[in-house]
């Protein structure tokens, strides 16, 4: 889709596709790191220790302390772990 303006869920309105490119790179990095580190039975907490997203923090959130970037990454790592564990849970449903 070719657009002139993107309104992300959080953060400022953007007028180019650089933000989308950075998010796609973040997701690819998460998937690659999870794939490389996952083994049957690894806990989510242990897997998270093997995923380094520091290089994306400033690229996505800038100099602000935008917690949404961290929350999005944590969620993406959890989803990738669930997928590899064969227990992908529906999103948006209450747990418990």
C-alpha cells in the first residue's frame, strides 16, 4: 500500500515509510533471535535473556522513554515463543 501519512498506534504521525521499515526489521530480528535460541522446554523468561533488541530502542523510540516499544517487543517475543512451543494463544482474551 502506498500512502503519504502513517498514524501509528503510539507516537507521532509520520510521513514516510521509514518507521514501517524499522518495525519490520525489529520483527525479523525477534523472529531470527528466537529461532536461534529456542529449544523445546525453554521458558519464556529464559528465552527473553537471549533476545537483544537494544539496537532498535533508539531507532524506534528515539531519545524518549517510550515504553510502548519495549512492551511491543516483549509481546512479540512471547508470541514467537508460543508459536514454537505449539501453543499460540488468541490475542486479546483474558488469561486465567
